């Protein structure tokens, strides 16, 4: 992503990044507000921020300290219920005004958790604080009025409008997360006027070379723009078509591989499980549904070659995907040749079989399983791309799991991001995406300087596209559909699998690997699985099934 001289957010490849004044058919150069008089029973004055549901109901959030309660916000267009709160315990403290704030409170909720009602109250409290930040303290508001952001347009009785000159002056005092949430709420309710105004504010706050939340905000803003203009699919396809040349993309992927342990965690944990499961097997058939460059199997072949009983015969079936093929600069034959050379070096009898098709298209006959083979199936960060029953009746996600079960595999390894974005409506999904990727961008941040061009390119080409897809796209066009381990457990159990308990050697191998990375990465053994964490946030899970 290119940046301006002031490192403001630029549109991804120039898409959907227009000054507010250019969208003149809506008169979007300001956000208008509704002023009403409101008094509590005790006579104290207060301010409020209101949202309108699709049924036309208004729910008002009081900013008066005399009012301790909040109205129930249950709009079907934007439910705020979430499995975890994305709000920082630091209150309304701005990441922009204090870039050195404690990283331990950037994202996530305390591990003790909170009830759904408590999480709703936290959200309302944050939106109330945003309103106060935008409109100023009560002493600055003339007529001691109550202010409402109104969904659906300007109200006839309104007597106030947004002062953008004042707004620009107040930007350093705003909390970027709160403004992102307010903008997502406006987009969710099709409030174009309010959304465009908040996007104008966000343009001044985000930066692809700033703090983690600023960088993430730049990409989430692009997703919101694309969604508002009903162009999510278009921008997502454009990002896929305008990918960098293969050598550059390989470089960007390599950067993330080196500075973040997410892929090494997948390889290390899966290999340790597989090595134990096939310890004495003479013939092993590995089916990898995300073969990529085949790097994972180089290490495993070396491990198996050193067995006291000698190396086994190894067959690897690799399922390809278009992004990996582009990064390689060619088809799966490149992977096969690379692995064959490694096998020859370690005197491992080896055969490679390529399945050059999307995972959704794979059928039993494509896998060519032979009698007497110990079948190993690897699902690294790939099943969440398979559409499930919420997308279409084919439900390839469960179909693939059942198909693999029919192979009677010796072991199946599953590595997935610990996030819940599959079936959530837009606004709760936006909250989850903001929470998860704040932690991810923060973890990337410790590896390279903020203004490092290679890091900027790596985030744009390897991470930003996923974020845009989750925010801007729906139905079949939304391919980033993550689920929590509990949901994966349900799917695998229904297909007839039992979870395979991980031995201590797996945890030891992962902890040894993490010594190469920042100390804020840690691993927990829980629910017969391994959780890779960044500080207190679960990021990735590794589990095994048979």
C-alpha cells in the first residue's frame, strides 16, 4: 500500500478512497446530529447518543452520571453480542495521543470473562465516551442539550451540525477503536451520511506505517468503504489479480514466516504429532490440503529418516491453491522436485502426487490411497476457507471431514486461527476481527520497525486482503470464515473422529521453537490441544484427530 507524505491511509491500489466532498449526492461533508432537551428526575442535565434500528426504534445511551442504566440495543442489523470484549480496560485513552500506552491492555477482555449483558454495557459505555469526545464536555454544549446520531438521515427538528474544523482539532483526543466501531455501526445500519463523516475522521487517524491499531485501522477502513459501496467482491478480486510478482510475494511471505511463529507453530506441532503416530509404520501416505512450498515435510523426512528401524516409504499428496502457485511461480511439480531431492539426500524412498485443484473440489478418487498405507492428513489453516452449511447446501467443510474419516487415517492434524467470524452478522464480526487482528498486528510490530517498507508490503499482500474479505464480502464471496476450536471439535466428532491427546513432546517442541521469538508469545495446553497465544489472547490452535 502506498502512503502519502503524511503517511495517511491510501486506498488499496487506489480503490474507494475519495474525499468526502466528492460524494456530493449524499451531502456527506458533515454528520448531522439531533438536539433535544432531556432532564433526569433530579433535574441534572445529560447528553445521549442514540441509534435507530431497522424498525425505527431509537435506543439512547445516556452520558449523564446520574443515569447508571442503558437501553437494550438489539437491532437485528447490528447485534453487539460477542464471545469476547474487544475493548481495552484503559477506558477512552487514545492510542493516537499516547502511542506508548501499556500493550497489555490494547485488546481483549480479562480471561475471567464477562456476561453478554456486561459486554453490551462495555460497548455502550465506549460509544458514549466517543460521543463525549466528538461533541465536547457538557460545559461546551450550548443549550445543555441531548445529542443523537440519527440513523437514516437528518431530522427536521435538528438545529445542530458537525463542525469539521473543530473535529480536526479534536482528532488527537479520539480513540481510534471507538471511531472504527462507530463507523462500522453506521455501515451496518446503512447510515451513509454518518458513515461517510466518520470515514473522513478515520482518514486522519490511520496510517500503514503507524502503531499497530493505526495500521489495522487503515485496512479495516478500506473494508468498510468497499462494503458501503457494495464493492467488496470487486476490491477482493482486484487484490487477488494485482498481486505482486511471484518473487516479491515469496519475499513478503518469508518475512512474516521469520518474524511471526504462526506457520512454524503449525509445522512444529503437526510434525511432532505425526512422528509419534507413525513411529513404526513402514509405509506412510501424507495428504496435505495446503502444501504451499512443502517446507513442513522437509523437516519431517529428516526426522523419520533417523528412526532406529530405518526410514519408511513416504508418499505425499499435495493439494494446491492459486496463491501458493503464484508465490512459487509455477505448479506443484516444483514442490515435488524439491522434496524428491531432500528424500534422495536422506535415503528415503519417496513419491509425490499433485492434486492441482481447490480443496472444495477434491474427491476421494483424487487422493489415490493404496492398501497398507498409514494415512496422515494435514489441514493447516485451510478448512476455514471451505464453505459450510451457512453458505450452500454442498457444505464442503463437513464433506471433506467425512471424506477424510472414510480413509481411516492414522492421524489428522488441524491448525486454525482461534477466531469466530464464520456465521456472525456483520457488526459482531467486525468487533471480532478488530480484536483478533489488533493482537496480530501488535505481534508483527515487535519483529520490524513501523516504517519498514518490507513489513508494510508483507501486511498488505499477506494479511490485508483477508481483513477486507471479512468486512466487505458476504455469502460465497466471503471466504475467510474462522471458527473456534469448540466448533471444530463438534464437526470432527459428528464425523466420527475422536480427539487425539497430545503428548508432552509436542508441547516441548513448540516451546523450544518459541524461544526464537518475542517473549510475549506463549503456548498453553488446554482441552487436549495446544493454544499459541500473544500475551493473553488465543491466536491459533493445534489439535489432532483419529
